C-alpha cells in the first residue's frame, strides 16, 4: 500500500474527502501525543496530591497504570492503521461496534478532552507564581490547595485557554511548530530535572517502600488506590496523535509509532522524575511535599534561580499540552459534526479555506473549557475535582473502543483477530487478544477506582456532599444529556444523508 493510499486515498475509502492540510511529519505527530501526556506538566500538577494520599510508596502506581494503559495504546495503534481519520475514538468505536455506541464514545471523549483542557490549563498555578509572585493575580496564598490558589489557577487557566484557542484555529503548521518546540523544551526539562533531583538526593531508592503511615489504622491498600489518580491522570491522551491523522503525512505508519513512543518515553521519564523527587525531598513529613509537590523540592534543593528556570520550563510544557489538547478536542468536534452528529453541525464542520482548520470548533472548545473552570470557582479541591472527572470520562470513552474491539476478536473477526493485517503496517497479530483483555480489565478497574466517591479527592475543603459525588454526578448528567441528544442527532444525520443523495 502506497503512502498516498495510507493518507488521502485511505481517507476517501472511509467516506470523507480531504479538507484538512497534511503538514505533520513523524516528530510533530509524536509531539502531539507526548504534549498531551506531558509528564512534566501532569507530574508537577498532581505529585503532591498522590504523595499526600499514598506516601512515598505511591510510586508503584506508576508502573501498574503504565502496564494497563500501554495495552490500551497498543490496541489504539492497531486501529490507527485501519482507520486513519480525525475524531479517532468516535470513529473507531462506531466502526468496530454500533452507531449509538460510537456516538457515545465520541460524546464522552469530546467532554473528556474539553475537561482535560481545563485540567491542564490550571496547572499554570504550580509554575508561574513560583517564577514571579506577580502571577498570583488574585493575591493571597498561591498554594493550589488553598481557595485563593484555586481561584488564581482559574484566572491563569482561562488566559491560557484563550491563547490556545486562537493558535489552534489558525493553521496546523503553526500549531505543530509550537507543539514541537514545547516538546523539545519538555524533554530537555525532564532530563535537567532528573539530573537535579538525583544529584541532590538525601535518601536511597528504598524510600519507595515506605508509606509514612498515611493509612492510619486502616489498610494501606485504600490509600494506595486513592493515590493512583496521579498516574491515571498522566497516562492518557496518547490517542491525540491519531486525532490529527487527517493532517499527518502517511498516518498509517506515523500514528502507531507516535502512540507507542510517547507512552514509552513518558513511562521512563516520569518514573525517573517520581523517584528523583522522593529521594531529593528535604523532608517527607513536614507537609510541604504534599502541599507544593515537586516545586518545593526544586526551590529547596536547586536554589531559587535554577528552581525558577525549571518552573519556567514547566510553564512552557503546560502551554504546549493545553495547545495539543485543544487541537485534539476541536478535531473530535469537527469529525462528529461532519457526520451530522452535533448541534449546529453545518457550522461546526466548516473548514477555513485559508487555514485549512476547523475554526468554530476551536473557539467552542475554549468557551466550554473556561465554563468548566468557572464551575469549580471557590473550591479548594479544584485540581482534584477537574482532573478526576477528566480521567473518568476519558477512560469511559476508551472502554467504548476496547470492549467492542475485544468482542470482535472473540468472535474471530479476521479484521481484528490478527488473521488479516494490512501488509507492512503495525499489527498485534496473535498478541492482540491477550493485550486487548488486559486493556479492558485494567480500564474497568481504573474507571471504578478513580470515579469512586472519596472526600480526600473530590471534597478536600469539606464542602457540600455533591462535591464528594462530583465524578458520578458529572458522568450521570453527561449520560442523561447524551440519551436525550442522540435520537435528535440520529435524525439530523439521516436528514443530512438524504440531502447529500
């Protein structure tokens, strides 16, 4: 199969014409996935959260979550060969299962991406006030666990989201350039951070076997499971490389490699950062590591100047991540609208003749993401609330792909059982079934674990009971709206199909 077939002609075989511009190469594709995962951003954002819940031994959540999510990534890499099209999760689910299930996968994924934009953007609070106190725009305590810190995070996040919206709307080449710069900066930053942490170690790697008594009189397993939020929050979004398939050259070769490489690099780099931070922290018991995370270790051990430089690098990584997620969310919205599956589909599916990008979806994503931030205004647990909901709803969307795919394999469908791979392209072959089983089992486990109502995650400030049940309530409302909207969208899509004939 030629490169052309794997690109434009492959898209036409799936029923779409080429409207977006193919300008992404291998590194830019890798950068889109790596930027979304963004270990420097997400580990910085929730390290203190994970440590506060699980103590040093929470480190072991990292390899556990990686195993499960890498199996999901391998399944997605195989699907990206067969369906190189924007709106990957939506498209994959409906093509390996049914139209209603595919629509809900796209619906949940779109919501998850938008919430992820919000969750990443507020991470600026962990970096910018540490670089310069003037970034604490609302005054008060800049700690992310304080009310003023949470409010300032929303202000900074809204500014970041607006900028990302404008950039993502005006040309994939510009977006790819900025994302690639951000990823290069992040990789440099991860290497620098690991060197700083390991050269300032004050304890041995055996620290990862300590719990520091966080479990109290209960079993440590409950603290450990709660602390798993950090790792689950980091290790998703690798599918964003596939979301940009219609703008990628030779996507059937590029996307699978980008998906798997971004996971492997993230696993190694993130693991070293976690270990280094635990070894270099001046104290494990004074409360600073739980409240300020890695920023506390940096400023304490590396000095104020080097610490601020590192925090500035983190800020660049956060911006790059927000940009990548905004672009991915806009492509999902565009893909669903193109099929007539969203309100105002005609407007949302338009591609700018000048920039060759879907303009309106980019701005819609930003507007809704800012609205999500405002929902958490005044909450001291804003980081945990938004991050947890992002994880739960995205993992649910992933299951709407991996479960139908597993059913296809169990039925012996040759297209998914390894019996009929596309020659010369990535395939799991006979390993597809066991890997798919692991992906489903881990996915269900992580969905339940993170979504389980816990005050220590969703209601740190002892607010109303609704905050403790924030994730189930959010998913319930999203599902209810989806159940109401789907029949309407189905009728709209049918009308569009008749008009096209």
